């Protein structure tokens, strides 16, 4: 007969697995129990049999060679569903066992008595059984039966004890690992605590009602004294170390202790040798302990440098404004002299062109002055020069941020002026709907960056290559920084030109 369905019950199997007993080495406590069972019941064989889902395995055995058998050979599987002892006087005549390979073949067992191994939840994990090679019509005596039940209880006691020891050992192992990691973490914290160059401290706040009135230094790192000038501060109160320390420091740290919100700020500490500090403050530990961690850096030198820089920038701004005023006066004087000198010149177009070129140079100087003559943004130069020529509906401008050096700024300003002048005289701006598109980009040439500026006119008359090449044409042919790099096209759709130069040359010339 096949084993009962309870053999594969998931809850029962989970209970067996909780003991982690299967396939473990022999243990004296279990071996002693099977020895006593043999003596008590006067049998040659005794087993502590644990029935898994696919086999029965013997934790302890006497008089039986295999350490396990399959379930088809198992008599103990039938003991799982018994309320008390399972006693079979003649296995060869019982319908549950007469076809078992252990009955029909070696070792030809005949008598079986098994006490269930029941856990605290009532699940039967196996049995403590005794076996004989001859039938026993009389079965077990009352004292033998009671003794076998008691020994089965001892097996369960051993199993419980063993599991408890394993759980204890596992808990101790986990605790040791936790302690090891905690110790390692503390060591890392201590190394970091001592190594950081910024000042660090943990303070305990003192309140009068809701007002923070003082704080005591609980921990300080080695950099603390160098950053603050406070020596031997550990364990002392701030009011004792610096009686006139500003109240805003206590208010800020008190707020952190009460509401738990970290803060970052810069502030001046007059009592600490008039130092400026960059501070990060945050609550640490149990809120009831009112402790605050403070990471801070003395920024006094940087603050002084910032102040000097600001003073220098203010002075430079005044100088630039004065220089701008004088430059404008100079350009106005040059223009007046030129107008007076060239009054008699009959070629008024040339005079007008000269005057406009002076104006373009003046515009370029204004753009440069805004950047203290260090550089100018290409987009600003384009807008400043062309805004006097071309309305927004006739102009398209696009390109990335590119800085021009002073020389390149002047060169590009004159170039754009000539192109705009020609567009008004001969090109797309002759028509109300004519369009000038100016774009620029960066491209790679032989591993180096080039600035490429495109001028494209549409909506005007066809472009014609002029027969006479004047100063304006020469300016255009000189390109972005006076070194060439120009491709011009006279098309039916309008004039087009591409100007290119090494980006480094444009930025630093």
C-alpha cells in the first residue's frame, strides 16, 4: 500500500525542515535512545526515522545497515497518521506492509512497533521504532509500550534542544557580525573624524524655556581648535569660552535641535577673532537629548579675497565708465574732424562709409567695455552692430555662446558693418521683406575647433560680383580676424558668404 497522503503535507514538511536535521552526522544523544529502545523492547533493530517528502532517513539506527530508504519501503510512513503506537505483529500479513521490499526481500522484517515523533504543533515528523525478524503475536508489553512512548518524547526533546542550540549559535553569530560591523563603522567614523580638515563638533543645547542660551561641546575633532581658535573646549560651555558670542549662533543651533531641520549658512563670529564660517548644522541622536552636529570651515581668507575682488571690480567699473566716456568723446572728436576735413570731398558715399565705420568701431568698443576689455560675446556684437541697420523682422540670428578677443571683436564689428551696408545698397535689404540670416557654429578641422560664421541674404535682387573692389570688399575678404578664410557666392537668391577661422585665434586675439 502506498504511503498516506499526509506524508507530503506541506505544513508537516515545513515543521521537519525547521529542525535542519536531515543528513546530519550521528549524535550520541540519539544513538543512546535507540540502544535503550532495543534493550527495552528486546529487538535487534531500533531506528529514529524521519519521514521526508521523498524518503525516510534515519538519524540513529542499530541493527539496520541503510541510512535511508524510499517511501515504498517505509513502514514508518504509516505511523504518521496514528494517534498512538503503531504495532504490527506480522508485517507479511498486514495489507499495508505485506508487499514492502523490506518484508518480501532482505532483511525479511516481520515485527514493527513505532511511537510517533510529534512536535509542539501536533505534526508527526517520523517515529522511534523497533523491528524484529520474527512475528510477535503478543506485540509489546504494557511497560515496553510506555517505555517506547517515553523514549519517543526524549527524541523530540533532543530535537528541540538541538534546534535551540542552533538558533542560539546563529543568533550569536549574527550578533558577532553586527558587533564586528559596528566596530568597523566606529573605526571608520573615528578615522574620518580625525582626518577631515574641516572643523567638526557635537554640541548639547541648553534652553531657557524655548530660547537657546548656551551649548556644551560633547565631541570635537582635531581640526576644531585650528578652525575656531578655541583651545581645550571639550566638555565646556560656549558662554564660558566666549561670553559675548553672538546670540544668532545659539538661535540657529537651538532651532536645529528643536525642529530637526538641517541648515547651511555663512555667518560672522566677532568673538572668534572676527572669523567668517561656512556651516552645516544637523540634529544627531535622540531628539530629547537636544544635540546638534556642526561641520564648519573658516572662510575668513576667502571672504577677505571676495571683498578685495568686489572693491577691484567696483574700481574697474568706475574706470571703464570713465574710459567709455573718454572714448566716446574721442570718437566724436575724430568724426567732427573728419567731417570738417572731408567737407570739400565730392564723393559723399566714401565720406558716409568712413563715418559709419567709425560708428561701428565705437559700438565694438562699447561691447568690449562691458566685459572690461577682456572679451565680448559674438551674439552681443552681432546685435549691437546690426540693430542700427536691420529691423528684427528682416534679421535671423542663431549660434552657440562664443567669446571673442578684443582684436577679433573689432574685426568682426567692421566686417558685419560692411556686409550690412552692402545688403542695404545692393542686396536683400533693398526689399521691405528681404531677409538676412546670420548663423555660426563650431566644427572640427584636423582635430582643431574652427569658428564658422555664415551670412545669407534672401528676398532681394540677384547678387552680382562687383567690378570695382573697394575698401569694403577688402574688409570682407580679410575675414573674421584679418587672415582670410572666406568663401563668397553671388547667387540668384542673394549674396552668401562663409567666414571661418581657428576658434583659439578668435577667442584670444
